[in-house]
C-alpha cells in the first residue's frame, strides 16, 4: 500500500513539473506563397517606379533551401521571365532585400548560410552574375544586422565565368570558378572574409596565392 501510494505521488509530481507544464513557444511565422511573394515584389516595383505599368507581372520561382529557412527564417525568390528575369530577392517578415542583380547575366548562382564573425547571428553569402556586354561575377553578404539594403559586396569582381560557393563550415567558405566545360574541376579563387566590429564591417574575398595569369587578368578591383 505504501509503495503504491509513493508511486502515485511520484507520477503526480512528474506531471506537475515545470517541463510537463511548460507551454509551447510561439509558432514561427509561416512561409509565404509564390502568389504573395509576387504581390510583394510587384508592390515594391510600383513604389520605386511610379509610372510602371500597374499590370506588369513578376512571375517568381522559389530558391529557398532548408538551411536558409531554418537558420534565417527567410525565403529566396527569383524572377522567371520578363525584363527583370533572374533578379533575385530575399523576403523575411514581408520585407524585401535584393540579392544582387540579374541584368545581362544569370543572377544568383549559389548561396549558403554562415556565421563568419561567430557572433551567433547567421548571415547569407551569395554569388551572382550580371552585365550587358561584359559578363561579371560578384560575391556578397546579406545580414539583417546591416542597414538597408542589408548587403555588403566584396571589392573584387570577375569577368566572363560564373562563381560558385564551396562551404566547409560556418567560418570557412571558398569562391570557386564554375568554368564553362561540363565535368571540369572548379578552380578555387579565394576565401571570403568578414572583418571589423560594430558598424565598421568589411566583407571581401581573399585571393589564393599563385593563381594563373589567365585568371588574374579577369579579376576586377
């Protein structure tokens, strides 16, 4: 009888423990649909270009990865066709941040989530290509901790070939040259770096040593 009473008491204590009584945390904001994203992008353009045809469409495709959604709570969309084809946008809490431009190029070519400065606030590193007449590639960083438009670009760009990111871990991300031949190994160009404190932050690409001359001549500073 005593043993049964003790077991009953222990069961009640467990049920009334803080862990058992804890309420679930607030649910994360739901992902927005393609239709809602297209409405947000169209509204942004109409605000920026008042004389734009109000019936213009911005058909989007979603590029969001699990990593981007789970760590940044953001979604990434790219315009599929039209004069703004390949323009890419990050949308978080219904706020829009452009990720480079796609004019004359293919827009976003790669992205990954990092924490380069190890401050616990992850950021997005991304590469994109653009340029009418001269095809250029660029690497940039998006962070909600930065002032609008929330992005910093490296001071180095590259002519002709596209760039692809190669992530080893949150503090080690390389930029590689995609090249134009299927099956050909990508060449590592350098490593992205984020330096500084507070508002004085610098994002750049630290080039590998002994790059071949034909690669060096395509680099723009």
